[in-house]
C-alpha cells in the first residue's frame, strides 16, 4: 500500500509519531473495527478512529436519535433527532473522513446474529450500557477468537479493559455472572456526565489504535478505573486467565450463544 499525497498530509502527525509511523498508518488504513453502540461511548470511539484513518468501521445500533441523547452522544446533532443512530454516525464519520468505509448494522446485537456480525472485523469495541450486552460481546468474541475493548460508565466514573485471545482474563473471568436486576443502577436511573463517556470512549479509541499499530502496552490483565469527581485514575492488576471460566476456561460450559442467557437488549450509553 502506498500512501497518497492527501493521506501523507492528513496523517502527517501520525507518520512522525514513534510507535505509529508509515507502517502503523498502513495498518490503520487496512483495519476493520466493529463498534457496538452508537451512543456516548461509541461517539468518541467512532470519531477518533475515523480521524485516525481506520479503513472500515462497523456500527451496530437499532435506536434512533433522541433529544435526550445529545447531552453526551456527540456524533449526533439536533437536526438528526428521529434519524437512525447508525445513519447519523455514518454521516458524521464520512464528514470527518470521507475515505472511511462505514458498515451500518441497524439491529440489536443478539445471540442470534452476534457471530455473523463480528466475523468480518479485526476487533470489537464494546460501547454498550447494560450487562447482558457486555456478557454477550465477551462470549461472542471469546468463542470467535476476536479481541475486544470493554468500556463502562455511570455517573462520574468509568472503567475499561482489553481482551486479547490467549492473553489475560476475559470479562467473564472477572465478572462471572450478570448482577441481579436492579442491583446496579443504569445510566438512565443514576445519570451520567456527558464528558465522562467522552473520556472513557476516547481511551477505548486509544486502545484500538495501539492494538492495530502495535504501539505501547494494552490493558490486558489490567483494568483502568477513572473517578472524575476526585480525578483518581488507577490501573488495577487483574487475576490471570481463570481455568474454571465458563467460556474461556479449561473446560468451558458456554460453547454456543443461547438467547435465553442474554435477555436485555444491547443499547448504547
């Protein structure tokens, strides 16, 4: 692949960046990233990956833009209220970088379609806000041997970790089962600071760029936690791969995606 004159100019700051350079930029241009959720987390992920020159971005979401989304979902705007979020995201991505190919998946991410949707991508970004979706993303990616980047936010706090097959624990190794209904408040119930999802989503985009280019150290076997009220940012070591994990363990009991195990719809923050 030879970079065009326009690409040399557009990505000039990457090309002189140790850890990216021409080789890394070519990897970005060839990469295919799936973002599940076109909301608060998905917005900065999609925009920064598009700006970085990721060649193909897939967006999964079945919702439409609502005025209440605009406090945090910066990929959308007031003129697009009522538009499918996937279409709105595609417009913003291509307005920023018209060379990016955007695949629109206007659907819920479910146990029935998960394997087919992720099959065409190199890595997956979890930009959802409910536990059923997060466990489904984890299980689908583990079974398919796909890396993914987890992110979650509520109120003023967030967390993220990266799963790479064969390196460190998966999400289910750490959080074995979904919490009972009502045990953990959702963003709808507890609220969320718009800028907080911007911080975590931007960090997810950084992890994706690092994974694609090979720069730096990924958050494998580590979880980054952020408390924006106190500005306390920590990297917490995680236990290694759990031999008894039901999906990635030595004797897995989850070998297929059963719809009854993921009863909440997958929606964006």
